[in-house]
C-alpha cells in the first residue's frame, strides 16, 4: 500500500498488511504526507471518490472538500487538530471526482516515527449517505405525522406508547378500523391482528424490529371492530427524544384490499401475456422446423414413390420400400400436428355441424376407447354450424377422447357436450357467438404446473413411446386457426375438462371451385411446366414427377433464375415453392403474370396461409405431396380461371 518516502513497505508482514488495506472496498483508506498530499490509494477510495490512483496521488487531500471549505481553511485545521491531538474525526459532505457529494465519516490519525516526529497521516473515510438518508426520512416522517395526523381520513395515523398501547387516534383510524377514540385509547394495538398472528407473536415482533432498526413495514390481514378483516399496509416508526430514549411509536395503516385485488388481476394479465408470447415463440419455432421437415419428407416420399414406380416388384425389396413410405407418411402426419400447433397447417375451413360430426364418430370412438370407457353426450336439439375444418375437428375430438381414456386407467365415463356460448369483451376471445365442444373425464387430473405446460409441443405425461406430446398442441392450433380458443381446466384427482370454442359459420366466403361440368381434357394434354424450388432435393423429385406425368419440364432453383428462364421459354404452368429467400413464390408469380397474364400458377407450400394480397389468386398444393396429388393439383391449376 505505501508507495514512497517513509511509507515504503518492507518485510512479509508489512507486505501482507499492504495487500489487506489495498483490497478493502467499503472504506477509503489512504495516506497523507505531513502537508496533506495523497501518497497512496486503495480500492475503497477509488470506489467512493471516483479517482484512479494515478490521478490523485501527489494531489492535496483538500480536493475532496468544497470550495467554501477550502477558502475557510478547513482541510488545514483538520490536519492541525490531528497533529496536535493525535486524531481528528467528523461527519460532513465530501466531493467525488464527478462533482457529486456524499455524506462521510472521516477519521484522520497522525503517524509518528520512533523519535516522535510526524511523518504523515492515515485517513479513513466511510460513505454514510444511505444512513443519513434514513435518518432524514425518519425526521420528515415524524414532522409529517404531526402536521397531517388530524386531517387525514384515508390513513389510520396514531401513536403507541413504548409498550404498544394506543396513545392517540385520528379520523382515518376511526374510519378504517371502526373504533371511536374513546374506545381504543389505552388498549393494546395487538387487538387489530388476527388470532393467529397474535399467537405467533407478530405484534410484539414488529415493535421489536422498529426499536432495533427504527422502522418496520408489513402487509397482512387486520381486524376491524366488527370482526371483519381487510388487507393492510402498515408502517411502524420508533420515536426517540433528544436523549435517545424511546418515547413510543408512530403507526400508519392503509387499507389496500382493493389495490391488492387489482394487483392480482394485473399479475394474472401479465402471466397471460407471458404465456401468449411464449406460445407464439414456440409456435414460430415449431412451424419453421415443420416446414423444413416437410421439405425433407417431400424428398423422401417422392423418391420412394418414383423408385416403386420404376422398379420391378421384388418380394425381397418391395416390403421395405412400403415400410419406408409408411414411416415417411407417419412423419408427414407428425409435421401436420406441428403445423397445427403453429397455426400454419392448411385447413379446409367451412361450415361444420358439430352434432353431426360427433354422432358420425360413434363407431370410431367405441373402437378407440375400449369397453371400459362409457361415453355420454349432451347436446341441445340444434346448434348453428361452426367455422372450422371438419376432418381436423374430428381428429381433435378423437385426441381429446383418447387423452381422457388414458387419464382413467381403470375406466370410467367420458362426457362429450356442446352448447352455444357468448364471449364478452375483456377475454382472450373476440367478442361474439361460439359453439363450445367439451370433453370431460373423471380421471387423474393435472396440477397447476402440468396444466400450464399441457398445450406446449412435445410435453407429455405419458410413458416413453406412448405419446408424441403434440395431441393437445394440435387441438390448440386448430382452435386458434379457426378463430376460437382451446381451454383446459383440471384439478389433481378431480378430472379434466377440455373445451373447444369455435366461432359460428356466419358470413363465410366459399372457396373457389372448379365446375363439375368442366372436363380435364385440357389438363391431360402435355404442357410446358416450370418448377421452382430452392431445395434441390424437392426440386429433383417434383421435376421427375411432372415428367413422369408426360409434361415438358423446366427447372429453376431461385425466383431470379425462374424469371430469366421465363424470358426465353413459353410456359403454360408455373409450379413454385412459396418460402424462398430474396423473393417469395407469391412475388415470383405476380412478376411472372405481369409478363404473361394467362400464366397458370400452382404454389406448393407446407404453410397454411399466404399474405392476403395473394390469397385466392393461385392454386395451392400442400407439402409433402404424392404424384397423384401433384397430378390433381396440376389439373386444377390449368382449369382454374385467373
């Protein structure tokens, strides 16, 4: 620590002492020479005062005083007193490098050599700003209490004697607690606590804390004169006279029952927002993964179909190809569930009769659920149709029923019901009319933690190999994409109710369809087709499939390459992937039609929706697709009106 002159460190003991002092960060500890010049500097000094050692060593310590104090000679007087008496101590404002000030406790000790000559001073500074602020706050609190106590009605402001008995009472205390002043003065304040808090010693403990630290702040249930309770915010300040003797306590109580309820509602809203944001983020990730996986499955399924078609049947090979196709198809079904959760699956939205759909599934449900499950239904005589995809709705209902069965290993009843409900403003649903389809079981139920995660993708409570964790995710995605909501309620050992809220099917715009009277002769004629996809594996398979259908096929791996090719070649049909870098398939199609308004377009995509500006303008083909699905899509595209 000592850096020059008589302060040079020597010996291992002094070295260790130097290291100790230099490492202290809660105190500024440094040395002055006999004239007050700083000769060393520790970490605490640097933290409090803001000066690096190289900035301040060699400067006079008066730098830390105000200009007025320097003019009055205070730094020199302080050193002189320390030199004469051996020690100087005071509290006062000191200044940092940046000009800000802090309240400091300062001690200056003189240092003498063996001959009694003063060789310098040791200076220790402690930052007491926070302590002074607390003391000032206490003084202000006492003053405000005296000024405001008589007129305040929204706060209970009163005094306690040192034993906790009520010594004064204001109008706010009478309004909040119900006692008149004559009834309560002289009584112990513990009567405002619940029986449980009194048995736990809470009143006495609060007074003891206030005595120790000057103030205590609590929130909790308090009792009125009539026995009713309210939720209170309480502050108890210990009061002392000039001699430091405890003379009592100032107590401030505020009824925050309504504020607490509002805070609970706010926290619930924040939690709902957080959950929505989390689910949206998971949905985006899941949708992106499913889209890329769809491309891989497209390459696998397409290649397998082409291989099956081109090779001779061989009992040693064909079963394995069939098995690979089935596996890839199961993967395609899995991606559809992922896309359903992400609200990016392709839905055939239209009017659906919920009652008719459920009744049509009776046989399927009986076979899937087994003899130990008894299904009951509760429907009104009629319900308006809802807007959703019938196939996906039936799949969702089957998922929910199977989950309900799995929650009752020993069997039991499953209740399927539907009713018309109205959503009001303020909920997560858009205001309007809905049909609520519910599935209720009396099984194991879920705790709050499990319930919160139930609709997240890949979360499952089933054993290994017994579930993908995408069933409820798919139901959630279907409800959201249909314009409704999926609501789960459950309690441990009290069963689960799953509700699908689906909007009524009023005002639906029917999808464009090709007239049954139109023939497919034009579509059966070989055409010139341009296939565009940035994934080489998908591009290869799509080109091969189209060629096998008898068409003349051109290929491009980007929108820019496709536009260049369209300048050179006459094309009857453009088949393009939608999600491509730099220029999407929708943008490519619009650019291509600017040059050739009669160009037919087929967009191949695994996503459910394109931007509104493209909706209804092009035929669509969901990925992954087979050669038969490609054939049908090409026919639709060629026969469609632009």
